C-alpha cells in the first residue's frame, strides 16, 4: 500500500514537506496544496516557491491544480511537466464556499455534462498523467453513482475519494459504504482519504479492502507526523517544530508570520496531548515568538501524548 500526505492549504507547504521528510518520512508522495492557473499564464512568486523543480527535493511531490477551464489546466500541466513532475492532480474536492461558487473544486460536481467536456479536453491533450481528488457529491451521497459513471469513462491515473459530500465540509460521518461501492465499480485505481488518524484505521481499511492501492492522510499526520515511520518521538517532534519555526521566520522575514503558521499546525497537534487545553489556550493568544516556543516546550514535556 502507498501512503500519501494530503494537500492542506496553510499547512503542508514546501517548508513543511521538506522538514517532514527529513525528520520523519514514511511518505510515498506529498500532494501539494492547489494552485489556480489564470489567463495571465504566469506563476506568482509564491507559486514559484511552492513549485520547485522536481529533482531539487529528495522525495516525490505531486502538484495539484484547481480550475474549471481546460485551457488553464493544460497550460499548468505543461509548466509542471517542464519542472520535471510526472503527474498532475485535479482538485474536485475543495468544499470552500468561494471556490464552489466559482464552479471549481467540488463545485465541478454540480454540472456533470460540463465536467465531461472538461475531461474530454484535458485527457486528450495533457502532457502528464492526470489523477483526481474528489468528493462523492454536493448534497447527497447518492450523487456518486452518476459521478463514478463519469469517472469510469476516462483514464484517471488514480482516483482519490474523500467520501463526504461538499455540504459536510470536514465534519460528520465519512460515508465508507460509498468507498466500498467505488471499490466494486471503479475502473480506475483508488486511494482512500478521510479521517485516518491512527495505524489502526489503516489496518481496518486494509482488511476491508485488501487490494486497496493507497491511502491519503491529512489531519492525522499533522497531529502525529511520525505515524508512518515508527511513531512520533517527543525529541524528534520538538526538533522538527523548532526547525519549522526557524524556517518560517526566514521565509516570511517575520517571526510574527511564522508564529501564525505554527499556530495552524498546533491547532491539530495539541489534541494528541492529554490535558493540553490550558497551555494551548495560552499559545493561541500569545503574539510573542519566544513565549510561544516556551509554552510549546512545556506542553511537549508535561502533557503525555495520547
């Protein structure tokens, strides 16, 4: 089975991917948070930073694109190919209100005829294999029957299914029965994504679907970054977080901005520690980087990991 790190905006950026690989590893592919190509046909400074040449990193990363326009997708695919990447991932899963309102992300599931026309264009001309990350519908799970029928008409490199509908965002039940439906009827290789928190969750999936190709993990790996490499050692975690803070301070030329990014990380991480609420509340409120580091160290060394 292959293990993928999910793309998470504001969390799994190029710095995080680099340091996670250095300290923990265990990941077969890191999927990048999406970028949105435009008619201007150029990358922003941030996009250039987040899309380094593929051979400049010692791990495999996959760029993800968010667009509903075939010509923009194909331009992005050429850029990504020229940077040395071997796959392009299409985001049909983002549930953000502003994204969906523009007909992108999971908003592409609203008009399947339009999605079919998009697929006709990109699969005919893409210079790279196309993988897809999807939800199972906008409003109801039953929408997935028609959605999967559409996906089956195209040579998708790998179909990552997050078995929630758009209106759930990241809350409520993961509809595992619809992933089971996909296992039975999909003509494309599958990857499961959604609420994988522990190795036991992975073992359960493996037993349920022995032929499963891959799992994609997001919040579970932020909270337990060493999950796939023998467990998260406190000393390694403390070193990892310290280097992240240093790297962000340099990258953003601001300790304050680095602090904001680290708080995003700790918002997932603190739940892994017993009795951490008091210290996390102080960490969340402080605007002083040195104080944040001190509180982080206290939490790591006084609150047992669950």
